[in-house]
C-alpha cells in the first residue's frame, strides 16, 4: 500500500494536468469556465487565472461576465500579481459599479497597491498611490467590514513615508558636518517634515535636529552673520522647549543654549561699538 499510494497520487496529478492542458488548448468556452471555477474553488489560482484570462472577453455583456471578471481579478491577487490585480479590480468597478462585490473589489484593489509599496529607503511613488487608494476607500466605505484593516494599512504606509522623510532630515544634518551647505538643507527639511507630519513620532527629533543644524551654522559663520544666526538657533530652542517641555533632548538642548547665550554675550560689546 505504501508503494501504491504515491503512484496513485502521481496518476491523479498527471490526469489533472492532462485535463487542464486539453481544456486550455481547445475552443470550448463552457468547458474552460467550468474548469476555471473548479480550480478557483480548490485554491489553484494559477490555473484558474490562466483559464479566466482566456474566457473573460467571451463573457463581456453576459450574465456570467461579472463573476468571471471578479474571479479573474481575485485570482491575480491570490497569485501575488498585484500590478495586474489592482488594474483588473479597477476595471471591474468601472464595468460593474452596482455590483455587490464593488466594496470588496475596492478594498482588494487598494490592498494590491499596498502590497506593491517598497521599503522606506526606495522611491515611494507606489506608496503614494496606495495611500490615495486606501484613503478613498476609507472615506467612501467607512462602515465597511474592511475599514479597520484599510485604516491600519494606511497608517503603516504613512509611518513608512514619515520614516523616509525623517531619514532625509538626519542625513542632511550628518552631511552638514563636512558640507556647510547641507546644514541649510537640514533646516529646510526639518521645517518641511514638522509642517507635513504634525502628529509624527519623529517630530521632536526633527525639531532638535533643526536646533543642532542652526547652531552649527551660526558657530561657523562669519562674524557679520553670526548674531542673526545665533538668534535663529535660540528661537529653535525656545520652540522645542515650548512644544516639548520635558524633551528627551533636554540635556543636549540645554548644553547648546548655554553655548548660544555665551556666544551672544561675547558679541554684545562688538554690537555696541558698531553702533
């Protein structure tokens, strides 16, 4: 029996493969439809997808067209072909706007773009597209059973974009140690980050980086520019302390403000003399 069982499995597999190839190559649309349904129900989305691809154009305008098009889209999704899944779900929604599958198709379409979102260090064009799709879904179907998952995915992608933007702020500040012009970029990037991400967990960090960059700029400026830049750094310190009275950067920030005040005091006699 131990020898016979594997042989039976192989025989069944070969018969199934033979049936699939036979139906795939003939022109019997009904046979392809029936076999596609069978494979789809069994979770064999690769074979089901291939058959649905062939018969979908034949069912346009027919009663089964809606079902075929949804299963085609979903088989792409379950195969992991998220580019095609997103495209096909959008086609489904446009073709059957009154379908009872529209909400599910909208969610799965948005999720397809979510799956295409790359690591934060890479270009985030796909992430932007996914966020737009998810936000549209959240706004349109706030009572949907998929709302919680869609919202969680949107938050995850937002956090990913925040991390990328914050890493840029840090990188500019780091490069500023060797390239003075990069400090200006660090300040601008910090301002943009704080403005664009008001609730970010990196907000405090970005504001402290701005303080560091402005201080570094001021301390390494020509004497004629130093006082104005020191005052800008001091303003950044005051803003940080106002928004985060018990900042995790208190020790470093207090050390920086002491240096700023000491340098401003040094400049005061020169200012008086120049007047």
